[in-house]
C-alpha cells in the first residue's frame, strides 16, 4: 500500500535570528555564532550561543538559535529544551514544527485525525483503541481457524453498480489440520448470508460480529479435504479514503460511465467476500469470477480464462490466480478499459506485462509505463525471478493512488513522473513502490498485522536501492535522509498481535522500516553479504509467511552475528539509539568520547563525523565508552538525516539521536 506524504516533516530550519546590542563584545560573539551556523559549524554555534546566554540569559533568540543548531546535530532533547526556554521568554518561531518535534500530544492529534478518526485512544494502551472480542475474532489464530487450511477459493460476485450492491457465492476448499466440528470464516456483518452448504446439505452457523462459526453434523477428521459453499449479498462498506481507509469504491469516469473497485488491506477481504480472513492462510490458487452489466469490462488478479454471457444483461469474467495470494490482494476493477501489452525477456524467458487503462489514457500510459521494464529487471536481479510469472505483471488505472494487488496493481498517479516524491523526478514512486510489493508482501507475506513492516519497510527500501542503482550511492543517501525525516516515532513498528492492529498508523512501518534495513546494511558493512541475504530471504520465504521474530532469527543465523539488540530497538521501541558524547580540545586535536545509550546489551552500530577541511570519518559505537582523537580538527558534526549526505563514508549515515554530556558527568 502506498504511504501517505507528510510535507510538514520536511521543514528545515536553515536560518538563525539576527541580533544587535550596544555591547560590542556580546555583538561580536553573536555574529561569530551566526557565521559558524552559515558554515554549518553547528558545534561552534552551540558554543558561541552558550557563552552568549551566560552573558545575556534573557535572550530568547539565543535559545532559539542554539535549539536549531542542536537539532542539526541530532540532539532532539536538547533542542526541545531550548525551544521551550525560548518560548518562555516570549520568543516563538516555527511553532508548528516545534510542536511536532517536541510535543507528543500534538503528534497524537495529527496522527489520530489521519489514522483513528472519531476513535477514542486509550493512554494506558499506548494510545491505541480499546481492543474487544471483535478485534480478537478478527486478528487471532484461535482453534476454529487453525484447525483448517484453505487451499482454493472459487469466488463469484455479481456487481450492481446502480444499486451499489453485490451478490455472490464462494466455494471454500480446505484441508483439515485438526479434528473439529466447528470452523470460523469471516464476512462483515452488514452482508447477509443466505446459506452455507456442505455435501449439498445446509449447515448451521452463528455470527459473532464479523466472524461466522460454521457447525458440521459430524466430526471432520485430520487429513481430510472438504468444500463448503457460502451464498451472500448486501451493500458492502464504502471506502472513506482508499486505499488507507478501504472498502468498495463506486465512481463514474470522465465519460460518466460507472466504475467500481475495492481496496481493503488492514480492513480485510471479508468486507466483500467470505473467507478465512487472516494473513497466515493464503490459498494455493484461486478463481475470481466477476459478473457485471455487459457494457463493462472487468480486470482482476491472475489471467483471464473466459468471458461468458450470463443472461441478456450480465457478462461473467472468469479470472484465475495460479499462485498463492494473500486475501486482501484479491480485487477487481469494473470499468471502460482498454489493454496495452508488452513483453519483458529475462533470462531468455518472456514475462507478460499487462496495462489496463481508460481509452483516453492509452497514449500517455503506453509511454509512461515503459519504466516498469527497468524497475522489474532490477528487482529480479536483486530479489529473484518475478514470483507470479505465469500470471504476468499488471498495472490497472484506478481512482485511488496505488495498491499492490497481485498481478493487477492499482495505479492512479497521473502518468507523470513530476508527481513522484523522489528528489529526481524521473521515475514514478507509485510504480517503483507497488512493483516491489510483488516480492515483499505478495510473495513474502507477514504472519500478522504486527509484522506488516516487512511488507512496507522492504518495499520502501527497494525504492531506495533502485534509485541507488540508477543514480549512485549519494542519491541513495539523499533518499534515505528524506525517509528518516518523515518518521514519527510515536508507536512501535510492531506492537499488539492477534487483534488486526492498524500497524499503518503513523507511516513508520514504511519509513522507519526502511531506515532500520539501511541501518542493518551499515552495521553489517558488507554489501555483498547484505544483498545476498536479502535475496535469499525473498527466495526462502517465497509464497510463505514471515514473522518479525523469524526474520530476526534468520538474519542472526545467516550472518553468524547477533543483531537482536539492533532490531529490538527499532522495531519494538519508539525511541532511537542515542549517541552520548563529549569532547574537549587539546591544541589542534579534539578528544571525542562516545557510546550508545538507551540500547540493550550487545548493541552495536556505526556512525560518521563530518570534520572541517571536507574530511569525514566512520566510527563503530557500542554501549561502552570509547575515545577517539580527531587530529588537526577544529570542529565536527554528525552525518544524520538533517545534513547534506555528500561526503559521508560508505555504510555510516544511520538513523539516531545524540546527547552531549559535560565531562563532569
């Protein structure tokens, strides 16, 4: 799923406040600090402003200037303390940015409007909603779910666009894992179930919220295969802001013809069809049969097998998915579509590329979608062969920005690279991101919503390394820095399991997930091993589920190094590693002392210093004090997300905060 852009986070405070005073000594000190700042010598600015504050403690501007410099040095706590002091002295500037940086309540209000509108968040629950039985039934793998394994769905749905209604049936083919007389399927309670049958006989069922408990007249025995048929109808939930707040989308195109589609990640596939609605159970294949008025076409996942008139009003489009598919990826697009085809030859094998767009978009789409070839070639070299080869790769024009629907990716970004969020506007970020999901999310699938960072973090990181492939390492660092600057650090990336939690809240599963993967690369400091490992994860978990803990165990075993402390900090904590440092000057040298704080034992991560005279150095930090002598050095700064990454040593620009401590500590 495409991430939300937060432009508020891209505010940089590259200015300080001027000052005049009748005292020449104070004035000179001030101007020296301003001069240091303009040279990006933030350490010098902090030193000058600290002296100025001693001489003029009522200067709110001085506290503000020191706050900006501390922010540039990565000292968030120090910056917030100085912003607060400036405010107390009635000096207020960039208030919204300061609130976002320093006031958790401000962040919460911003995030709640986007991700939890109208919901009551509980402070004692980490500002999440109060979870109930309804959430457990939806998110947990209880016995009624684990006792059976679905291997095939045959879904048929008739669409009534004028009525905004659907009517359908689904045949659920399953293997019995444990003896049982009851199993749970899922269907939103606003959709009415007509009947459920087994071996031609009606079954009893009971609904609890969106869960449906189906009872059998005899015990199903482990090892057996069975089929149940579910008939249902109703008005599906309408998406409020697709794809982030999903459901059905009913629109009219520019020719005023009906258009319909669905996007339901996190919300769940059971918003429109009955199934075992959990990430952990992907069918091995699936039939998707969509019946629509005969003046429309239907695009769905997989490949089109048949177009069959049902009666004098409806036509059935029979699509077949020949690979495992996660339920939320099952989709359709009903509209006035035309088809553009292309072929990509990879390792002497032809991969079919299918583009479905409105007739008036065909010419620009044909040109714009050419970039897909370059993107897919890179991903196949990096992550392995396209996972759904026989079904082909597809992009479908839609009325929402993007969604990774397997082999039928939703595209709604205007066929213009200028709409891209990348620094260089030469590739479409929607295509680059959603195509990566064919490997990360569609093939390698999270085991629980608490693991969804695996989908979004890797897809976002795939964007970065694609741009590195095209433009080089420095551009990669610019994109990494931009990504780090959009992390909220309000909720952990992975938190409550078994409740279908809204793990997308705050976007951090995208941006912090990608930042953590980058930090792992820097810490490993062995790109050949790192990229080989990433490719092997993609191959070893192809069509399978991957949990957070299984990922950590895999990396530790693969590298023969324990990175658990690194992962735990970035996945389960809202804070960042803090580089606790001090320094003192001895002639032309700076004695620099440093360690990582707020981390588990065994934590290790590099960082880099930018020195004067265009020099830089990469250092390895641990949880213990280390000392390094910076020779012939007058000042230093940290390579972090606030700084131009030009000149950063390879594998050294990581995501962290800093804290200066005086030697008396």
